[in-house]
C-alpha cells in the first residue's frame, strides 16, 4: 500500500515550452497534497513572466482543495499581472471544473501546445480553440 500512496502523491515539475513557462502537476491534488503543492506553485508564479501554463494532464484526481488552490493561484497570478491558463484533457480533471462552473472562470485548453500558443500570442480562449468544458 505504501507504494500506491507514493504513486498517488502530487509531483510538480517546471519546464519551458517555446519560451513559455509550464508547470506540470501529476498525481492527486487533494487535501493531502495541497500543502506540498501550494508553496511550489505560488513561488513559481512569483518568478513567472507575463504568461504561464499549468499542465494538469498528469493529474489523476482533483478534489475541492485542489480546485481552491488553483483559484488561489489564479488570483495570485492576476495580482502579479501574469496570464494564467490551464491544460486539462480528461474527465478526472474536467468533471470537477464542470460541476463547479470553474470551467467558465479558467482558460482551459486540451493540450500544452494550444495553451502555449494562446499565451504567446495573447489570444482569448475563443480564438485559440480552448477545451470545451
């Protein structure tokens, strides 16, 4: 069981895609993972340029505490003048956004390439083929 618990824990990794910072989060973003992910996410946003992408394609579960963290991070980014977009491509992540109407709040894209293109060229979601949440 300990191996399953470790596999489910959230992992965070920062990369750059076509000059745009991308933070890849994998695993479960639940009440147990939020305290570990929050400092990394907020510190990363503090160092971010004008646009960032948070890639949730590796997330296997997102709970209400994970959604709250993303709302907090989006506010943090907004206060810093940073465009904040999310990548989500599967039901385990998209469904909570739909159920809470957060799909209407966030710019959601189905893949990193579209999200990066949107942030690099200042496109609004409707112009860059966002995720249909």
